[in-house]
C-alpha cells in the first residue's frame, strides 16, 4: 500500500497530519500499538523537521505485511554534515527558536531511536531525504 | 470475546431514522431492515445514541428491582449525583428513609471512599512512570481507549473507581458485623450506562463487588412517588449518614479529580468529542508536559449521565452548594469524619489495584496480509464513493460503507448515488434498486414512502 502527503514550509498548524493518517491505517491493520507509537513519534519528528528547516516536501509511506517504509523528501536547503546532525544536542536552531523550547538537537537522534533502519541522504542546495523503516511484527 | 452492553435497541419502537448512527463515536451502529443495530465489539456504552434517539428506542437494560430481595442484607450504593437530583427542601435523611422503606437496610454514598481513591491516584502521579496518567474513573472513557486508542491503554491508572472501592468497603464492614458474604447484596444506583457495563464486565478485574445495578431514573421515580404519596405527613427512619468531605462531594463533577491532583500539569476534559480530540493528540505524541488527565464522557461529568432526571447544570449547582456548606463545617472543625472508613484505610489501599487494561482492537483482520488486502480494496472503494457521508446506505460514512462492502457483505449499489448512476446507465433496474433500499430501510418504510407520494 502506498500513501502520500504534502508538507508545507512553516505550516506548524498542520504538523502531524501525515502521522495521524498513517497511525489510523496501522491501527486498522492490527499492528501492535507500541510499534504504531514508534512510527508515529518518528514520523511526527521528521514532519516537524521538514516544516521547520526545509522548504516543504512530501511524505510517502509504503506498507507491506512485514514493514513500513516512510520517506520524508524535502526541497532543501540540505544538511551539510549529516553525522554532526545525528548527534544529540547539535542544532542549527537560532537562540530565539531555542528559547521557545525547540531546537534542542534531538530531532534526528529521536527518529533514530524509534525506527529499525534510518537512512538520511542530503545534498546542500537540493534537499534531504529521510528514509525510515519499521518492522511491523 | 463478547462484552456486556447496557445499551440496547428496542426494535418494536426503532424507526431506523439513523440519528443514533450519526452520533456514535466508534461507528458501532448500522441501519439494516429498517432498524438500528449496535455492533457489540465497538460499543463503549457512552450513551450518545440514547440522547440522540427521537423515539426512545434506545434503552438501558437494568436488573429487575425485585432482585434485591434475593439478599437478606440489602445495600443501596448511591452516588452524590443521586441526592443532587432532588430539590433542597427534600432532606438527605428523608431520602435515606424512603430508600429504607422500599427495601434497603443500608444506604451508603459512593464517594465515602474518595479519600482512599485520591491517595491511590496521587501515589501513581508521584511515581510518575506513565505520562500522561489517565484517570480510570469514567468507564466509558476506559472503553473508548480500549477500542479507539489501544496505544494508550497502559496510560490508564490501574486503580478501582470509588464505586468499586466503596462496594468493597461496605461488604467488608457487613461481614465484620456478622453477615454471611452470600447474603449481602450491594446495589449501585447508576447515572449512566457505562457504569452498568463496568459492573457487569469489569475491566482488569474478574468480578465486581457490586451485585446489581439500579438505574437512577427508575429509582428517582420510586422515591419521588413516595414523597408525593406521603406529602407532609411522614415519619423518618433514621439511618446513619456518613459525612462526605467537600472534596468527596465534588469528585464526580468535572474538575473533581484534577483539583486534588498532585501533578504540576493536569487537565480535566468532559464531553466525548472533546476527549477524542485530545486523545488523538496524545496518541500522536503531540502533547508534552501533561502529567494527569481527568477525562469524562458526559458533559458536566456524572450530572450529565443519561439516567439522571434533573438538568445537569442544576445538579452541579446543588452539589456545589452542598460542598460549600460542608466546607464551612470543615473550616469550623464541625465535621464528623468517616472514621469507620479511615479504620479500613490500609486494607482498602492494599486492594485498590486492578490488572492491566487490555486493548479491544477493531482491526480489519487479525492477519496483517489479509488486513492489507482488505485495506487496499477499501481505499479503492473510498475513491468511488461520493464522500459526503449522507448515511442513506445505512452506514455512518462513505468510509464505513467501503469497509462494510469489503468486510460485511454490503454492496457498492447500497450507495444511493451509485445506484442512480447505475439506473441511468441501465446497469440496474428500478426494482433492484428498490429492493436494495428495502434491505436497508425495511419494507414498511419504503412502502409508506411510496404510498404517500
């Protein structure tokens, strides 16, 4: 099964709509609630990242009996140093954003904690694709 | 697995008008053969259908009142909301006296053990392992979470509701007084259907300490009839009245638990739609920093229960006044504490725990491959349906019909729009179309409709 959603830059109001819809689907498929939760947490985080840091993009989900593969594909600006971004506490957020309680540098590390496979591809000036896979059983 | 449900449809009265179907939060209702049918796996006994029904076809199954006389020692377990049904000039002692006349030797208010419940709850809040901790107080909410939010069942605090703690307390007390266990009958006077389901098929417990349930509206009728019959000429039998604290009186109202919460961040939410809206966010992990959630299915909590007689806002006002009066006594040190309950504090606290709440998942198929196959078909059908959720097919939404086509043998031509198209394109005859509608709305309705034209 293939599902697709659009993510719009700066649209925090609608953050979570893709994860909400995917959650509903997984529940109907009788996926264990703790696995559903991991997918939702990881995807919500990735969705917020794309809204906050990128110029929007798309979320796709492919579900088969064994796993769910979610891709968040944004249109840039891209991450110059992925290894650096993967470390807890590293953040490019401005002091203002941090004062609001965001930008703690936990985004990618938190995604990694919740998924079985994570692959981040990024080209500066082109965009980032966050690919995450979670086993469903 | 089957679940006891207190809400039932009286098919003799049901007109199949589908009002109930449209308000059910778990999409448990369908109209077939001109009657509403409740899917027992999905029903959470919230009572939305009962409120919506214009024909009073939805009813709440209760135990026969005469059941109480099977027991030698009969206890009426009454929530504070029951006393809130009566006007101020009818005294508590008079209501107790009438309850005694109609058969109960003992009357005890459900909220007498609220201090025990609150302590057990606050302990869990302090331990703080689960966030947010969700109150187990409202049984419709517990069932809602089981059916619709299976990922949150572990957030429900594993503590008995005050009604069960009080039933346990009074049972123990009467056994100590010398009554044989099997001669004690504890009857709970319920303001709602969900509490009946909670007593008949408890969650996280083998068996409830309550022996039977009496609907609040029917008991109100019995008591009020006595009041009218007696007029001003009556004698009261003085039963012991245990004094509730002001906190205990307010417990069943919205904010009743939250105001005693020891957490930094706690919310109280009443009304089914409000609760669902919030739980969606909790399940998505969008809510941070909320420690405790008091959730109640009914507007204004228990005073809004479907089996209450008095207007819920007036009931709240009366209960507030009672609490204010008691609070005054508390300040002046005049309140006689419920020492007998305090004596049992340790025992009760040791026995307030219940087992884990299990999810009651409503998935398409236990086998994920098959579920996926069905889901693909459903998504395909959803694209063909008009998506205006008119309900004429007898299902609450186009998506529900799509699911019914794949899982429950409905047809695409059950959709009135598709039917018209099929007629126009000569792929279906008018007679076939009428037959389909008859299957949904029943012979009589179609017949009357055609005749009246």
